[in-house]
C-alpha cells in the first residue's frame, strides 16, 4: 500500500530489499521519523533484532522527502559509527545489498526509490547510493566523498570524529577540510553501541551546537545524531532524551514475529570459582574449552579480559589441539588487519574455537554453541552472552562457563589486576558478587541468563545497578575558543589540539595509542616522496606497551647504526623522519620499525618481544591484496610498490611460503640489474634513470595484470630510485582512461558547471551557488603563467595538467629549469589575478588544494618575491571572518563542493557549458578592517625589551584589546642595537590610546566572571589563582567550560582546559606558558583586577610606565612564572637576585594573562609550547593583525627551511624548559631568546 502521495510505504520498501516484512519496531521508527521530522535520541534495540536497519529507514526517508519535493530535513550522508571493526564490515555488507537493490531496481517499489534519489547524485557519478567502510584494514576509498548524493558510510568513532575535527586519521592535511565539511553538514550519525564511546558522542553534540551559531544559513540539513544500543547509559540517554524521545522494543509485540527464536534462546551459565591469578585464570579457561570439546560443541568462544591472557589461552589450546581438529583462532586488537583478513568466513560458519578479547563483545552477528569467559563487568558479560546461541538454534548446548575469583575465607569477590585495569575493580567485583548470589540461589545448577532470565535478575532485590555500572569517564570539552586552531589545517599546527582526548576521553588509555608497521628497507622513507604504508600493515597498541619495547632495545638514536632502525611520521613536515630522541619515538602517532627488531608475530600479534626472525614486511602482499580487491571496482587508495633485493628473493624463492606465484620476474631482474649498474657507476645517469623507469614500470604493470587489474600505465609514477630501492606509485585513478591532456578552458568550464549542478542539487542559496560557479571558472587561472605551461609541456593551447608523470627527481629539475620558484602555487596566482573579489570567492579559489586556511607557503625569488603574490598571512582576517559567518564546518563544506567538482572533472573530462552569470552581482563583504575613527599611532614598547617573554604576552594582550575597536591594529617587533640585531621590542600600531587599552584590560568584566564560574563549579575559593596552577577536581571543568562558552567568557577557556590527563591527585595543570614554581602566576594578575580589587588611575599609570620604560613596574612579588630570568643581567633591571630580595615586573601580569587567555586555546601545555616541549613564539618584523599573529603562533616551529623572511616572519622567540640552579627540582624557567628559524632549526 503506497502513501497518500503515491510513494511506497517503508514496509513495502523493506520487503522489496530483504524479502520479508520489517520488525514492528522498524516500521514504528520509520513512521516516527516521518511524522516528527527528527530521529529519536535513543533506539533501545536488543542484540540480534536488526538495529542496523536504521540505515534503511534513513535512506527511505531521504527518498520520500525527495519525492515530496519539499525542503529537505533528511541528510544525504548516513554515517554508521561503531567502535568494532567487525560490525563495520557486516554493516557495510548490509548497506551494499541495500544500495545494489536501489542502484539496479528490479521492482516498481525500488524503482520509485531510485528515481526519487537520482536527482541528488553528484555530476559525473552514475550511482544513486554509494557505500563505504573505513577502519584500520579498509583505507578510505573516497567513494563517499561527493558533495551531493545518498551515501552510507560505516566507520569507527576515531575515523569519524577525527575527520569531523579536521584532523582525520589517514587523511592528508590538504584534504582534511573536505572530509570535515562532509561529516559536519547534511549528515546523520547513527551511533551504534554508544556505551563504548561516550566522549565521541559529547564531541559530536558540541560540533552541532557550535556550527548552529553561524549567522548565515546554508539551507541544508544540519548534523544530526541518534544512539543505537541494547542499553544506553543513563548519562548519555539524558543528554537529549527529554527533547527528542526514546524508541524502545516492546517485547510482547515482537513475540509473534521471527524474533521469537532469538528472544527465547537458551543460555545457562555455570560459574567456576578460582584463585584469580593470571595462571589460574588461564588454566581454568583452557580446561573449560577442552570440556566443551568433549561435549561435542562445534563452535566455542573463549573470552579473556586482557590480550596477555588471550595469547596464553590460545597457546595452551594450540598445544592440546589434535591434528585435524576444527580451526583455532585468536582475535585481539593487537593484530595487524592484514593478518586477520580471511578469518570472517571461518568465524561466521562452520566448526571453530575462537579465543578473543572485547573485539567480539558487541554487534557481530555470530553465534556459538558454548561460551567460556573470564568474569568481566556486568554490562560486558551481557554483551558476551549475546554471542551464545544467538539465533536460538543451539538450545541443546547454550552453555556458558564464567571463571571468577572468590575468597571463601572472607566471602568476598577477588578481581585479577588485569581485569581491574580494563573494567575497574569495583564493577567487576560487583558483577562477581551478583553471580555468586545467583549461583547460591540455583544451588550451582546453572543460572538462567536468557532474555527473560536476565530481566528477572535485573528486577530482583539483589541487583545493585549503581554498583554494577562503571564510573563514567571524564569528558573533555570542545569550546568555541578551539575553533581557530581546528580550522587551521595546513601546515599542521604545532602545538595542536589533542584530538584523541576528544574522541576517547582525556583519561582513557586509548587516547594514547601508536600505530606500528614493519619494513625491510627504511631508507626509502628518508626521501620527501616516500612510499605510502597501507593501513592494513599497522598494528595499534598502547604507548606504554611500546615504551617497554623501546627500553628493551637499549636504543640510543643519537648515535650508532641503531638510529636507522626506526622512522616516525611528522605530520607537520608531512614526511617521515628519524627520531631525534626516545621521547620523539614514543610520542609519534605512526612508526615504522625495521623488520629485524621484531616485537610481533603473525600468530600472536604484538608481543613486545625482540626477535630478528624477520618476515614482518608485508607491504607487497598488502599491495597485491588491495589491487586484487580493486579488480572489479575503484582502486581504494593510492599504493606503492617498493622494489628491493628482499622483494626479489620473495618472488623467486620457491622455499618462501609467501612467494607470490605467477608474477613474471624478468622485469624485476632488469630493475635490479639497473640498480647494480648504478651502484657500480657503470652507466650514464640519464640513460640509467630512463632504463630504471622503464623496467620498474614493466614490473608494476606485470603485478597489476597478476592482480586482474586492467590499468592505464600512464597513471604509474616512479617516486624515487636509489641503489637500495625503486618506488612505483599506483595512483588512485590508475584505471581511469581519461587523457590527462585536458585543455585549461575545458577543465575550468567543466568544474564550474559541475559545482553549479552539485550546489543546486544540495539546495544551497542561489548567491552561494553563483559564487561556486564563478570560482570554478577562475580557480585555475594561475596555470596561465607561461612558465607553468612550459613546465607541463603545453604548446599553443593552455593545458590544465601534465601529459606524463615523471620521477620526482626529474619533476623538480624541470620545475627549476622552466623558471618556476620553489613553493610557487598556481592557486595563489589565481587569487592574485582576481584583483578585487568577495572574500568567499577568493577563499574558494585559494583553498582548492588545501592551502590558504589561512597559510600559504612563502615564495622567494632572486628579487625577493613575486609582485602582488599573496602574502603568507594575507588571508588570515578574511578566513577568520568566513569561519564566523558560515561556521567552521559550513565553510569547509563550501570548499568541498568546489574541490570535489574539480576532482571529478579531472577524472572524467566532459564538454560543459556553464550558466551565464555575467549579470549577477555579489554582495559586498562587511568591512574586516578599518578603525571606528582617528589616525593610527605607532607605539614602541621599549619597556618590554628586558622581559621579552613576559612582554610578548603583554603586547599580545594589548593587541587583543585594540582589535575590539580597531580590527586593523597591528604589531611587529623591532631590533635593539646595530645592524643584524635580533627583533626584541614590540611595536603596536592602533588608533586606540595606550592608557585606554590598559584600562580596558584591567576593567574587563571577564576577570570577575571567570572567577565566579571557577568557584561556582567547585574550584577552590581562589578560583584561577589557585596555588601550583592546578585545577581540581578535574571533573568540574566540563560544566565550567560549557558555561563559560555560553556566557562568552573566553578568558576562562584560555586558562583552563580539561583535555589533559588527570594527574595522580585528580588535578589538571593550567594550559599556560608561565610555570607554577610553588606559586601561581595568574594570582599575581588577579590581585590587581579581580574581586574587590578595582584598578585605579595609578595602576593604569604604572602599567603604561612599565610598557614604555624598562626601569618601571617592579614590585616585591616573587612569582614571575619562570619567564625572563637571564642571570647575566643586573638584578636591578630584570628583578633577579636572592629569593629574599628579588623583584619582578608584576604590573605586566594582567596584560600577559589577558594575552595568554584570549589569543587561543587547545594545546594542553600552553599556546606556543611545541610537541617537543620547546617554546616557539613568532616575532614578525612586518606588521601583522591579531588573526595573523594567532595563525603564525599556531604554525610553531614547522618548516624551518621555508623562506619566511620574504614576509618578515623568519624570527621567533625560542626557549627551553630548564631547572633554576640551586632552587631545587621543582623550580623551572624558560631559557632562550630571539632566533632565526633557518639558523636555529627550532
């Protein structure tokens, strides 16, 4: 029966896709979403009753609204988020079946849905519904990255939230804004098993709230979210439950349905009480599994609470397993995805015994005859029981054995230390006591833990819900003060916001993980054009485990050949590097080890034990597996073939079990022969290079053919070649047949037309659609430069791209030979050619390759620069204004519309004729600069020369105050002394009088508002003036920061953060540059400005005097935050001396704290304190505005070899944390001074 509009009902649609009617709750959900126009906040659906079909409801509702042709509220992108990789794979399979039914409809019902969704699909895309899955084993195939069109994406919370926060894992800095825009606009998040990811849910809600503040509406559905789970923790259910409701299963209504078998499945638990040592638990689990085998259980699952116990149980069962027995599998989080591939078929059906940790607790639709488990928390035990007789077909078995610790003497539960570390001693102990009481009630005859049995237990008087529920993890807070840092994506800021803390929680071990891969040849990673590492090669482990491994190596990276054994990924330089210290290796997010170091076995996963057995380099196997899987569809990502001597041995050694059969090694032989001639110096370089390229390309084509891949050989690229290796890249568009020689005019017209079509399909406002069309027409105008056309080999007609991919070395030489400057970018030249244009148009053009957010790489020529070429920071003020106007995610989405049209047009050239918009007019931008009145005056703050670090923050505070009335206010630093002297004296240029700026800071209401918030949320009566600069209790900061953000008290958010891990006493250090040193630098400022302290005219006079004279502003206040203590200078000037007589320039403290608090926040150690612990603050010698100074501060120490001096940005204040001599181990100071970036390599 169709709807009143003639569109099929959801039940008809569901039956057409799956061949049977939906459950009652599924039909109820579809009806609720249609009638209310929004999703219920929670969907409480028991395990096994098809909550994945919420995706079907989302797709159906989108199609129904498109059919109705009204303003859409249903998002186009549907993200299924869950923190279990196996659920992701099964969800992707479900979505793929759904998409296949719609994309190739065979019934009238499916055809109606197809035809309704078809107008949404992006230009150049043939599919109405696309499906993607992203996790460690499945790299992002980018199929979902379309500006418009129905997409279903299944991925982990780490993958989704990192993309949402513009720091996507596995996403290059240049494309992070695209992913963020698509994740944050016109998107629905169906968050499965929410109890695993409380922090991620809070972060997503904050993104919703922050984006909703944008004053300009894009006219498309905002980000939405619903929680799916058998049980949703009350703390999460209450977040929005009162406003949006809850949908729960009515078991009675499902009893007559196909669900009855699952709801009635038999599950009986027997408890085995043991002494809870590692050895006793291991032995009991092994023995119970052997007993299950004796009972002829075909499918057995053994759960351990820790990886170490799981590995020991697996090894024990492997030793006792008879020849010809059913498969034995180990599933933990400590395996490379590559080594787990292929286990699913054995896991889903057929006889097997599986030893697992939490990896199989939730969501996976597998069933076992018997279950053996170490006692976990009550919630986890229920999830594990969901794998036992899941479909009701093993009622003759349905037996669970729970191994738990109990002390008969004290009649009390005893929890193994490893279990307590995972689940908490309190919750495991409470679950164990509950099991003991139930075991007593049943006289050890078995506990009914089926659907009704569990419900009866939880309704009994013995059930203590509060004791059984795990203490909620502390939540980190995303605030509006973080947005400027998040929006700046390239180069990656240093320091940066700790994104892991906003995904897993600041106190969670998962927030401190590291990804490790192994390679035989590491030298190939020392070249800027290094090979890519496939995600399936990485194992993800806790940093503390990796630290133990590092220490076991007795590794000293500062000397000797051992330094060559490790490479770390440096996201700021966007390349691999040799770590300079053990600390750098430990702090890296991705690392490559030499295969000779070991630490891993394919059988057990990560062991942390050093061995030199080798065989851990699986890069070629991973490449071949990826290419083979891509034979029938798009290549999931770019991939690289690294041709080394060890690969030659692999391909030719009949005794190697991993030998790749069927590959003709003649091509490889030619490559190795060429390498040999190069190493011996027997061939001409040009001839050798050409022969090397030809031979390597032949081999790569041969490997592709072996994988069943019909490729376009023009899309192969030689990345690098040396005596050790040749690297060949298979581009992501390796199968594209489009000629690369597109004319520039054709490409611009096509991008314009496709951006126009996509923006129209989405429903963006017409002025923005026109702007996107115009941006498409002029985005590549910089390519008209004659030198660039010569570089790509164009003749008479300007081309859009090169006709051939050359080796990186050849490309670099040709670039210079054609007269192109290092760092020159065509999109920057396109901006230059715009002359005057609306800020949005300029931004869309300048950012279409990921730069201009707001930084552009500096370019230096023999004359010092390119005339009218955009400045490094020239877009900072417009960028800040655009992020405020459209929201961070709204602006990112507008970028995505243009950039994705550019991508699609490059892959599939078509002749297009865009609309004529010559008659349209753009609204002029609101003035970004321009004072309210008066003439700007230049004020040289000579008084800050002797205290440059305190002075830097004080001068920044003045600039922040000036910016309010005079957005054009600037600051720069001038040298003190003769020629070549370093810049040390800040110079402020503004229309506002100096005394008014000082008064504005001292009388700002934010001081008292911040103190009031601090005390009302449970900090000490001293508020932010607390001794030692440590805020406690840490749990109170979440509410404090939310209230401060709502009340626009940015000062509080700048001096407080809850993103750092809690220290042993439950406190969090304030994220500020000044050290505590047994005191509190903020308290020095608060004494002058907060509480009953009203700054007087005399106070204002004293501050102004200190700014202008280096001899003014001293007092007996001892706390200086460890800033500006050069001992070579006389105490009378810098305030040094014995602790009894030392004076400091305390009158500058309010200005310094104002600058620290309001410049920006996010880094947990203070703005300017880099990842390595050094302090790096910019000292621009040309005037910069507040937004420009902020952007440059975020840059930190990255790219020291760029020609920063072209724009007067070469100087920084660089300092290191040092102990104060003879002052004990707890007193620190910053020691350093002005440095040139290039000279110091800070």
